[in-house]
C-alpha cells in the first residue's frame, strides 16, 4: 500500500525558489555595503518584495492540501514580488555598473560588481524556478 502523503516536485521547486530568493536578498544586502554601491543603499522595496516572496512560497507549501486556491495565489504573489525585487535591485545601480565597466575597472570595483551580478542572477533564477514550480503539484494526489 502506498503512502497518501507523497511529496511532489512542486515542494522541492518551491523550496529551491525560496532559497534562491533568500540568496538574492543576501547578495542585495552585501552589495549595499560595498564601496561602489554604498551611495545607492539598500532598497526597502527589494527587501520587502523578497521577504514577501519567501513567505508566499512557504505558505504555498503549507496551504497546498488545505486551500488549493490560496496556494495557487501564493505562487502568483511570489512570482510577481520576485520580478519586482529583481527589477528594483538592478535598475538603480545601472549607471554605477556602466561606470565600473568603462572607467573604474579595478579589482575592488569588479568585486563590488560581482555581488550585484550574483544577486541579480539569484533573483532571476528564483523567478524561473517559480514559473516551473507553478505548474507542478506540492503533494501528489
């Protein structure tokens, strides 16, 4: 006899999405402390959206059996907030990134730039994982 509480791919993908969002948030905070991006600071929109997305993904996993509609809504909320976080994270420092790439290309500024690139990549990976997770079930029926 098989277990009635089998976990689906959606559980793993939702948790991986939450981890990628948390990594992106971590790089956002680290990036705000670097010399090149300190003037820009940490955007409360990025932090708020990333936290909301992580909470929405956890709620998606928790609510899947009890309230399937709410779990689907949490998946949409997570996707939207992750995209907003990624856009808000990368758009303010565009001029600084362009300046680093063209004029102040030193080891220190490139290290500062790498945290911005890693943070953006982590948030975009979280968006892609969330899109895939939205089409999968958290619990197999």
